[in-house]
DNA sequence: GTGGTCTAGACCACG
DNA sequence: GTGGTCTAGACCACG
């Protein structure tokens, strides 16, 4: 599967969320694909099952996966998510914090744009 | 001073850090300017003095402010911070998470670039 | 564990820092070893948990220990720390103060060298 | 006179103590020499008079200066100070902390000895 | 159970 | 008056 880094700043459940999202965006996981059960993934990543549960709950709330009782958990069929203003505001705060840190490291606006463009491109690079 | 938002995802001390950084970047606070004492700022924001202390300690470690014994706390004289690879890697992870969230909201690469450009520009608007 | 001396000139959190550093240097604590949890150490030393937290935070900043979310705190895997000129200058000032005190007690250069050699040797005695 | 560095880790009163001790050790100030009055030194260094008072009190307790009522303050006539075991123990703790810091910066015993020798020599270099 | 955040409040060192 | 240290204790996030 994918690696969990216990030293990562992000909590483990967020790493799981980010990894699955990334695989969906990159097309590695496609709508209808089954994802491992909570217990399977927990043992694959050697993390606590509660941690995977938390990640799956959030992914489900975000309509990225869906659980069908008795059958398992699957990648949802894409429904472009509508813009949530509160969430967007939180993202902006995060971006602003990152910008300030980069500013202090001497990054110009162009440097920042270059950085984020590269990140976005790597994400949606067709069939990675 | 500036508002503390208890509903903000960021802890209070981080909001304080971000706000002061922002004022320095925008040139509202200049090198040598005195910032409110721990107790003053605490009562202005109606937060506990320890919370302000924590924010100030981190700002001091980042060389953004400096404390002069018995006199108070001041904006540091700029010393361009050198790039820390570990820190940069953490920022990249944060940017990637934000990109994925924005992608799910339907933001194209151009939209994301526009968004971050606006944020960066607002930050340095008044020739810092 | 180790004793806290309330009469010591150093604050408690510094005594904790120094004690753990010493155990690491002496090889009593090895990379990967778990150190007591904040609460455990606090009750062992009968000090407040916040005091231990402060010591651990500084040790973490110095890359001597690392915290793994929900699992505990561990001795870091050694990464030789690079020389920080500012820090070195501070150490030199401290050494100079000590030298002057010793000079007044009648210590010759050879006495001082003998003293510090003994201290250093006791530190690394058991092949760390 | 001598410079006070408000950014120095040492409190101002300690800087004053250290500076006067240093001048005595180096022979710049000799037994019987008059030192500035508290108010004079305070205005020379632009520090608070209480700070100078504190420094002078400690220097007097250490028999390095002596105050003659109505006449002023003078460098004391040398009387080799006897070794105070408690004080020596404190110095050892300080030296140990410094050794540990230097050890973490990669200093060998020889490096540390070289460092402290240089500091001691610069101190007693005849007529600096 | 683990550490992180925050409060209220005391006391101290420095100036 | 300024920040630094420390306590007691609450509540939260993560696992």
C-alpha cells in the first residue's frame, strides 16, 4: 500500500486520507474500486484500527469513499464536490501561513507560484 | 490589536504568531518596534499570559522578535532566515494537502495559482 | 530515575535536560530507547507534568528525543548536530566566567585543564 | 568603560561583574584603584542604578572591591580567595553542561581542552 | 494512555 | 514593570 511516516507532522489519519485522495486524483484508484477493510488496512500499515476508522469516516463524509453494508468500502462515483465557503476559508488560512513561512525563507511570489504549480502538476500528471 | 478566533482551527498561540508575522511582513511592525508586553497582550486579547508567552517564545526562536531583559520585547532586526530543508518539506506537504482539497472543489491549476498569488500579494501589498 | 535538586542553581527543567543528555552521552540511554512518558517522569520526580513537558520540548528541538504520536517519546537516532556559531559564542562566555571564578580560587591553567578533562572523561567513560 | 550587550544571555549585572573581574585579572584595574560610583557607572553604561548596585554588592561579597564610606569604591587588595566547596560544585555543574553541549557539537576532549586553554590564556596574558 | 493546549495564579530574577 | 519558572488542574487530539 503506501507508507506511514510516524515522524510526519501530519497525524496518521490525515496521512491515510491524503494518500487515498492522492491515489484517486492520480487515477490509481477508480470509482467503484474496493479499498481494504478497516482491519486489513490497519494491519497492512501496522496502525491502530481506530485510526483507519477515523480516516474512512472523514473520507466518507467527503464523499470520496462509500461503504456498502456487508460488502465493503469502495471509491465513490465522482460527484464534483461543491465549494464550501468555510472550508475554503480554512484552506486560505493554511495557504497564508505557508506563504509567510516561505516569504521568510526568501521565496518571491514567483517562487511560491512555481512551487505550488509543480505540486499541482505532479498530482494530476495523467497516468503517473 | 488583532482578533483571536476561538473557532479557528489553529491554536491561539499560532494565531498570535501568524498575526505578528503578518504585521512584520506588511511593514506595520518594523524592526526595533516594541510589541506589547506579555501581560498587556494577554489582557488585550483576553487570553492567558502563558499562551502569549508561548507565542513569543516561538517567535523569538524564529528570530522574529527579541526580548531585552526588563525592557520588553521588540521586533528583531532582520536577518534573512536560511532555508531549512526539513521545514521546506513540511510546507510542501501542507501545500499538497491544500491542493488536493482545492482540486476536489474543482479548482484548476490556474485557479490555485491565482488563489495563492492573491494571498501572497495581499501580504506584501504595502512595500514592506 | 535521577534526582532533582531544588537547591540547584539550574531550574528543574534544565536539570531534566542535562540528566537525559548525560544518560545519552554515557550510552545508558540508546537511540530508539523509550523514555518515561511526561506523566510518568513527572510522578517519578514529583514535579509538575508541565515542567517535564518543557524539558522534553527543548530536547526534541535539539533532536535528542523524538515524540511519536500516541506511542511515547524515544531517544532520537543520532544525527551529528552541526556547530552553531552563536551557541558556541555563548558557551565560550560561560567558560570564561567559570575560568575567572576558578582563577580567583587559585586554579592555574593546568588545574583548570585537569578539572575539565576529568569532567569530560567521566562523561564518556563507558564507550558511548 | 566596557560594553553592555542587552542581547547577551548573561544578565547585565553579571556582565558588569565579569567585566570588572576580567580587568582586575588582566591588571587593568589594580588594588587600590577607584572604580566609578554606582551612579557614574550606571550613566556610563546607560543601565539602571539598581543593576550596578547589585553587581557591586556581589563584587564586594567576593572581596574584589571594597567600599569606604564617604570616599568611594576601590579594587580590593588581593587576598587569595579560599576554595568554597559549594561554589566549586556549581562551577563543575556549569562546566559539565558546557562539555555536554560541546560534545554534541562534535568536540573531542582535546578540542575542549584547547578551547578552555585559549580562554584562560587570553585572560591572564600579561599586559593585554 | 500519550502528548498538546489552555487557564488561573503564585513566586522569582532582572532592571 | 518585565519576562521566566513552576504548580494544579481541565480538556482535547491522536491512537
